[in-house]
C-alpha cells in the first residue's frame, strides 16, 4: 500500500515524487519505458523554474550541465533586449539537455526515498472511498491512497478517467532537431535573417562547437507517423533556403504540431493530472516542461498535506483552482505566438505592430514575465500586490531566503520580531529578521514560495495559518 502512485517519470513526475518525499509520503513512480530516452534534446529552464530549483537546493547540481542565455527573445522569437527590472536573482534562460533534468530530478526523488519502477505501464484504474487500485499491463495490481497521472499528452490515466481534453487539433507541423552544420556561421545568420521574413517558423540557432538547433516547416514531408530523418531536414532546407547548409551528424530529430488542448478537470476523486497529461500546446516560448515542473511544486505539498491528515478541507482543490488558469493563459499566449509566426499579411502586420510596442520596456517586460512565469499572481483575496505572488530570493540574516525552503515547508518571515507560528511549527518555519529586504512588516510563504499573508497582527496570521496549514498542534 502506497500513499501516492505517480504514472510517468518525466520531469513532472520526478519533481512531484521528490516534493512528496519531503513530507515522508510513500511514493511509487511507474514509468512505461524500460530505459531513459536515448536522444539528447536541449530544453530551456525559465526564471521561475530556476527559482524552484534554488528553493529545493537543486540549482547547483543543474547549472554545470547547462548554458546560460539572456532572458530575452522568447515571445514569438521577436528579438528584443532583456527588459529592465526583472525581479529575480535568476534572470536568465538555462539551456540544458532534457535527459539531464530527468536524471537529476529522478535521483533527487530516489535519494529522498521514492521508488521508481521502469517497464511498468498503467492499464486500468479503479477508485473507491479509501484509495485507488492500479492495474499494470502485465496484470499486477497495486494499491495507493492517491494516483497522479504525469504520463504525457496521450495520458492513459486521463483517458481511463474519461476526462475530456478539448481544444484544437494540429493545423501545421514543424520539424525540429539538433545537428552539426558545415556552412560558416556568418553565411547562416545572413540567410536565416532573409528567409525568416517570409517563412516561419524557420531558424538555425547555434549551440556552439558547430551544433545548431534547426527548425523548418514540415509541409512536404509526407508521412507524419514516421519519425523524421536527416534527409527530410535537408530536403526542407533546400526547398526554403536553396541550401541545406551542410547539416550532418544529428543529435536528435523530432516533429511536432500545434495542437492545443486543456483537460476539463485536474482532479476526479483520488486521481489527479499534472504536466502534459493536463495540457498540451506548441513548444513556442519553451513553456511546456516549465509548466509541468511548476504544476508539481504546486501540487506536491497540498497532496502531502492531504495524505498526512492536516490539510484544510479545500486545500487540494486549490491545485486545479490555481494551476488550470495558468495553463489557460499559456495556451492563449502560444496561440497568439503561433499566429505571429504565420507569413500571411494579416499576422505579419500584427507582428510588426507588436515589435514596435515591445520597444516600450513595460510591454517587453510583461511578455517576458508571462513566458517565464514570474508574473503569476494567484487570487488569495484582497490585499497588496505582493499577496499571491512569489517572493524573490532576498537576503536574510541566515543567507539567502530560498535556502530556508529546501525542506518544502511554509515560512514566516517576520520583520517585527513579535509574531510566531505557534502550534503550526511542525509545518511552518519562522525567522525574525528586522533587516530583511522587505517593504512590509511580515509575510507568510507557502512551500511553493508564494506569499499567503502580509501583515503584523498575530490573530490575523493565525487565521491564515489555519487557512493554509490546517489545525494547529497543541
């Protein structure tokens, strides 16, 4: 009997397993694949995901494997400089191989005590008032109190639940891959600048050592069920640019569409959905992996509270209440970006107008904060603008604020030196620091780093501790 079974050991599933283990939840992760993916795809960790890695003490393990890039040019690939005033100590993009992210997060979860079984595919689920029975493809039956589907866009768990996945099917398809290029970089840059005026998406972006990210339209490559080949890329490059730039030695090749879908519900009884199982969208802006990791951190402490028996009645429902609107916004901004990549006259006119508007720093910053998820504000009711937002990694007397969040607990940061978490000390840490870099008396932070309360009144603080962390321990 497990507390939680997670279907899928990608970034979302592995991160969720680690978050649950921070609270001693018995976790089993089931992964249908017998071995990790063999291809090396470079993905980007955005600002908010980097902050979450810092909160859990993982950033130093990840940084040596990645390459930092400026936090700019994300929205519809419109080239603009880094906006002023990005309120984060981690205001950059980290390009990193996806297998590295999965490996680090899986190792982290295992180090904390999670169990991972590969070659275990979910085939059936039944739930009752006490838990969930999970049937595997080989007939084995497992029992847990909760099940979370983190098993991708074609989620078996979502289909077994009968949860609708409405949205738009793919209209266009694109080839994407990483490979070495023989042509000089100056020649490539000039040709790409010329072609991208009339063909989008189309780019060759250098990663260093002669390796490029290559994106070309897939129109003309016939069978979408067959994985693309290097010859397909060469064919498309020659058709559009008149040259294949001498591409060779591919690291990985893939094909993606612009399907956009959102699960009607994130929870059905004791079964929940997270990551691509709950939402899919085009990879424009590189938001998918980040969105899944952020789902996991939002859900982890809430589900752990439910398992441990101290969750307020509606706490677990706030997962869907908070994260589904975020996914809706991501789907909308990827829809907008997709239109802006069209070579048709109308979308090109809008793109030119938006390019002008992004010269205003406020516009540029707003779009970057949207893509990188640092602009998210959950609705916690009336209060200062900081309420519901994540708090940056400020300096406190113990060092950095995020270093105090490694255990995945709540935190009271008190500049008044008069407040206390009292009977919630088994779930919430506290630090009194009059010199903390805050312009408010005190804040109560949730384990995901979002500010749940601001003030200086102990009774009001107690009310909010009850709201988020349940009944105090006598």
